[in-house]
């Protein structure tokens, strides 16, 4: 049996519970599957889709990508699920209108998340959208409004909020064992060196490059699937091209900034200062023949909160090292009683200030591929739909964490500190406020 969106509405659930409250759980388990579409069939979209299919609660009804080769690869990868010839689409508007899916997974590059998420909600789908939620701050506010207006659940892919060791760190800090937490520092480092410009090439057959760029500026194409996309913009390389993403802080920083907001119970800072540059990667090059990426090779940001709490972020693409128990990534919570390093593959450790006390360590429980907790996040998403509650990584939380990363880039671009008024989502600085949104290209309209 196919479930329509109406099967999951609050009134159906209430009626079901009223009619037969005791067997409700069993009845819920016996219901049909959620009809799912995947929009953006790259690396992470396929991780989410396979997790959704493995849950046994979902069936795939269509794949959408502006690069046919990505759909071909997805179809191959899905052969183990006995899915033959799923319906294929290039245009997200068409797949959403025709399939009327219960759930849309949005795993495109960042600049596309807002328009696709909003259209999916408008067409009646609940949405699992990837982080960062958008490219500019006001897109995030529009996404929150759309989720509420259309009454849809929108889960953001910040899966660390449902990861077992992160939850135990949350409980440890909440219980007061770290004492008052006065500041925190998030970080990530990779090795790297000078960047050589890559030649501009014609977009390969099968890729609709104009559609890929969509509302963002149309750049010359470089890099390709054949070299794993590592060197160029697509696939996966867009993270370091500021037309489509916001560098490491918005790619990685959002995961860690989000956890600081969650664990310390905060929602927004009152000011931000950020600096960064490319002293190692070298100058940005962009001309008719060749181009480099344009994200900084290192960035430092400091956000201050009304109660005096300060959060620092630092990322580097040189001098990569695993200085925290083999980790190159994480957040350090500085409390009255010591330091807690919340990491990723190595779990977390608490280093007490009193050296007579023992170091406490907690191991992670992660899933392959890629050491993630999508399984838990997907289960939470389904439970949120069925129980008509907000998901763990609701779009508002994703927006708040994304906005912090974006305001850091804004400060770095302007070369000065900015104030932040979360109530009005503005800085009080005319030049900075202009950068909270951007002009869309061609037929696309900025979401309001
Ligand atoms: N939560 C996490 O831990 C995590 C991890 C990795 C990536 N991500 C996020 O997932 C998203 C995708 O990253 P990726 O590494 O899989 O990138 P990718 O390049 O492998 O995949 C993106 C796909 O989207 C397609 N696409 C572009 N525009 C489209 C459009 N308008 N309609 C349909 N498809 C379109 C591209 O052709 C590409 O196939 C990013 O936002 C990234 O930040 C999240």
C-alpha cells in the first residue's frame, strides 16, 4: 500500500489513536511506506537515501539531478535494493509536482537548498535538507517560514545532535560535571599547500551547467567527475567556491557551532568578528582560461553572547594535525572544572583541571560509510512526522547555526566586527545588512 501525505496528517493520527489507542503502535508499524524522492544524487544524497531505504519504512519513487551521469551512478549503486529504473528527472519542480512525494531529500550544493526545500514544502513533502541550510542568512529565515506555513517537518542534516557520544557529552555538561562553561573553541585542520589554477573546460555531456549554477552566478566550469571532482567545482568541490558555498566554516563549522548552541542552550550571538585569507593557497585567479577556488585557506571567527560566553572557530588548510587524541576536528568546552574535547571518530574526553582526577573518555557509535549518524537522524525524522512534533534538527536550529557561519564570512568580507540582533535578523550596519541576501540570477527569485 502506498501512503499519501494525508496518511501522516495530525488529524489522521488523532483519529487513529482515538479509535483504537492500544494497538496504535502496531498499526503504525503496519502502515505503508513513505514515498521518497532524492534531489541531488551525489555523495551525501546517496548516503541519506540508502539509509532511508535500509530503514524499511521508505520506498524510492524518483531521482533528480542536473547531471545525468550522477543519476546513472545512483541507479547502479541502488542495484542491491532491487530498484529497477526509478523515474529520472532533471528539474526539481517537475519531480515534486509529478511524484507528490511524502518526503524529499535535498542534497544539492548549498546555493540550491532554499528554493528546493521551499518548493518541496509547497508541494506537500516533508524535507530532509542538508547543511548549511542556505548561502545567505535571509534564505534561512524564508525556509523556516515556509516549513511553518505549509506545516511540514524539515530536518537538517546536522546528525551530531542524535549521535550517542554527543548526547552523552550533552548530558555530562548539563549535569554540571564541567562546572560553568564560560567559552568554547571549535576547530578543524587539513594539510594542504599552494593551489594551482585549473583550466576552464566545457561542461561535459550530461551535465546541465547552467541549471547547476541556478540562482547563483554562472562561472566557467572546471574539474569533473572523471578526476573525482576533487580539483574542480563539481562534484563535491563547490564547498570552496564562494558563489555556491561558504568555505570550510559553513561546510564543517556549522556542525560544531550547532553543537555549541545545542549543548549550552543558546540560539544566537550579539556580535561576531572574523578574519581569514589565502597566504598558503595563494591569490584567487579567475579568467577566461583558468581559475582557482576562492575560499580562504584559514579562518578565525569569534562570536560573543549577551551573557559573556565566547565561541571561537579556527580552520586551516595547511599544517593539518591530529593534535587532539588523533582528531583534527571538534569542539573544546572550557568549564570551571576542566576541558571537554568533543570530537568525532574518537568520541569525547574530559580533562579535569585537578590532575588527581581521572580523564574520562567516551567512545562513539558511528555508521559506515563515512562515520555518520544518518540512521538515527532519519529515525527521528520519521518519528517527528508520525507524532507531529519538531524533528531534532529542525530547520530553525539549522538556520541559527548556519546564520552564525554566514555572519562570520560577512565580517571577514567587510573587515570589521558586526553586531547581531537575532530578533530582527539584522546587524544595524547598512552595508552588512545588504549582504544578508543576494541577487538571484535569471528566472530565479530570492525567497521571501
Ligand atoms: N551532514 C553531513 O555530514 C554532510 C556530509 C557531506 C555533505 N553534506 C552536504 O550535502 C550536500 C551535497 O554535498 P555532496 O558532497 O554530496 O555534493 P555532490 O557534488 O557529490 O552532490 C551534489 C549533487 O547535486 C546535484 N545538483 C546540483 N544542482 C542541482 C539541482 N538544481 N537539482 C538537482 N540536483 C542538483 C549535482 O549535480 C550533484 O550530483 C552539501 O550541501 C553538503 O554540505 C552534508
